[in-house]
């Protein structure tokens, strides 16, 4: 499977803005349904109402519970290979996501999980809040993620970052919105980040 991050971003953005989910749960469900719809010829986890398997979304060539089958006398491994083509993690707030630091701490935790998974293509969907008086906070968060990407090493295809604008009504948890979406591509060598124009 070959994936063009720029096309994937454009399609995901259009899907989210067309569906117009409003709550964090609806946005996450819409992201999952996008991948289930787009990659129908592959296994998209979670599937069939199952819970998450390691990450929010994984596009694979196998179903974990069907890897080994038994005919009562022996067990056999079914798929000829076990490949994860696309791994996606999303963090749109979560527990402790009521401050700029808390939101980004949650994002980084999920981002590191994503970097530790062996998958050819990786996508991180996230939101953020600015610190008081901070300018260009999205660029600052993206740069932090580029630095972490470099420290993790071993990535061949770079990584797609999808940022959903975040707001904080009153003093509550951050609320992401699909009204403003930005895409960034971390180069495979981790030396630079390109903003994806749409």
C-alpha cells in the first residue's frame, strides 16, 4: 500500500468538515469512520464494534483474533505476513486537558505511542491551546513534535500531523473543532516540517 500524506490530509479534512461533528466523541468517531470507509479492502481496527487495538486506528492486513486458527490437532498461522500500513492516534483533550500544558502533555503521550508502533505511515490528529500571550502556538507544538520524532528514530515515510483548532469555553476541558484544520508533514529524516496548503 502506498499513501500520499498530502492527499490523505485533504480527504480527511474534507470528510470532517462535511460531516461537521461537534463533540470530541463525534470527531473521534468521524475520524474512525473515514478510515473504515477509505480502506474497505483492508482490515481497519477497531472493527465490528470491537474496542481499540493499541491505537485509535490501525489499517492492517490481519485481524488480531484470527491470526492463529486451530483444527483441534494443531494450530496454524493464517496470514502470510503481519503488516500495519497506517497507524493513527488522536488526542483532542482528555483528562487534564483544561490548560495549554495539560492538553499538550496528553498529545505527547499518545504521540509517543504512535512513534513506537511499527507502521509504514503514521498520522497524529491533535488539538492545542496557547499559553498566555503565546504567539504561533500551533507552530510551537508542531516543532516540539518534530523534535520528539527525531529522538524516536527509525521512521521511513515521515509523519502526518493534523491539527484541529481548540477552544476553552469557560475554565473547562479543551473542545476541538473541525472548523479550522491544519496539516503538517514531518520529513522522513525529521529535519523539517512542511505546512500542507489547502
